[in-house]
C-alpha cells in the first residue's frame, strides 16, 4: 500500500529528502544563531520613522511580514507594508524604514527595488547571505547589509528573517515585545521557540511511525486531493499561508489558503460547485489555543455545511505558551507534512525545476 512508504525510513531517505531533513533538523537553532548576529550590530537610526516598507517576494519575506503584522505582542507602532517590485509606494520617504529580504541575494525584483530606494537617497537595511546584493551594494553608504551564512533552501530561512526583522524594528523603537530591552536580545523568546521546536521535531522524524506522527497522518489525509487551507485568526492565517506554499513547493501539488471569516462573505459560495468537482478537494481547518468562542461557533457552522455538501475536511489544533511558539510550530508542521506528501507522490521535495525554468527564460540565472 502507498501509505506504507511513510513507515519505511529507507524509502523516505531514498527520495531526495536528505537535504531537507538536514535543514529541518537544524531549523530550531536558527533563532539563537540569528540573535547572536543581530546582537553584534550597532544601528544608527537618523530619523523618526512614520512607516515601514519591507522589500521581499515569496518566502521567507512574505511569511516574516505576515508574522510581524499578526503577532499581537509585537505592538507595531507604525504602518507596515510589503513590496515585491521596483515600483515603490508613492508615500515612501526618509521617514520610511526600508528593510530588504533576499536569502540568496540574487532576487532580481529585490535588487531593482533596492536600487530604486537608494536613488531616492533613502537608507535600506538588507538581510541576505550575500550574492549579487552584497557585490552590488557593499560599498553603498545607503545600504546596510545584515549578512548570515547558511546553506538553506530560501524558503527555509524564515527563522533568520524573522529574528533579524524584529531586531531591526525593535532597535528603531518601532516594535515593542514584552521583555525586550532596546539594543538587547530577545533571548527568552528565541529559547522558548528553539526548545519547543526541538521537542516537536522528535515527534515528526522519519523514524516515528504513522500512528504517532501527526505530519505523516496529515500527509495521508491530504494525499490525492486538491488542498484548501483555512485559518481562523491572524496567527493561523499565517500558518495556512505557509501550508499552501509548502504544499506547492515541496509536494508539487496545488493548494489554496484563506481566512475565516473572510471566506463567509464570498468564497463560501464556491462550495456550491458540482458534486463531482467537490470530491477532488479537502479542507484543512487550522485553529489554536487562542481561537475565540465566536470563531469556534463559525467553525461548527462551516463543518456542518461541509458535511451537508459531502466535502472532506480535517482539523488541526495547535497549542503553545504564546503566539510565536504556536506560529512556528504551525510553520514547522507545514514543512514536515509537505515533505511526507512529497514521499507519497514520489517527487523530489527540494527540486524547483519550474522556478529555475522561468528564471532561465527571463535571463535571471
């Protein structure tokens, strides 16, 4: 049976998973590594900032941006936006704190955007491992490069991106997290996340059999379906977004995400589709320990509709001491689940052939 593959460690490791499993095994340590780097950087902010602009495209920039907006304890003091092109917002000025995120340093859209910002005489703080970004801007006094060295798939560098992003914002006095001291590290926060993820890893490893492994169970449930992932608050919406991107990139399957109650105003009507089409879908409902009573009632109504319409669904409950722990446990689960889905489909979880194809045709390689 196809699902027996997930109880066969040898089979799992024979399908190009070694690199991704190595990255996942070390993923919980990203936070403290990033903290060590950011702690040794002295920031000299010249302005009182009225807004924040993140330059980034895809993961990890979009996930980090969504988390910054969603974690209530961050207490962001000014509006924050994200831009994925050189076409900058009209409101950008010297009172805008601009932060660029490009793991490889070779993302054309971000390189062009940094150019556009610098041409306006506005400073940019760039998070990267180097690449063309470092080559092109290391001597530019308007660009401060925050560099880290780690061999990762770009979408797996979210720990670095988030720690650096929060560190910059907190140093600029634009973000306030309980326990944060200006120009000091968030040691307790990153330790909590590292410890939780290290513990969670032990439950998700290939050697853990299906019955005791939630990621493997989810992979089996999602297998051979088109995936729709719904979150029910800000944090679970970020997790839903990450499930979508990981299923697409790692499992090579289509997925869609959205948030409740947003879907109740338009998207819900799409489930009136023909029954034969509905059979192709499965809905993953993500909730956490902070899900409100009102939202739980909405979920019950939604599940009732799914039962009436014979639409398959599955619930995922996430728990943790705080929003950040819950968020990163959810992001972590999304990656492991997508890895096991890739095994079931017998696809290479780290290949990005179509992405490379597009870059080649655009002359970006």
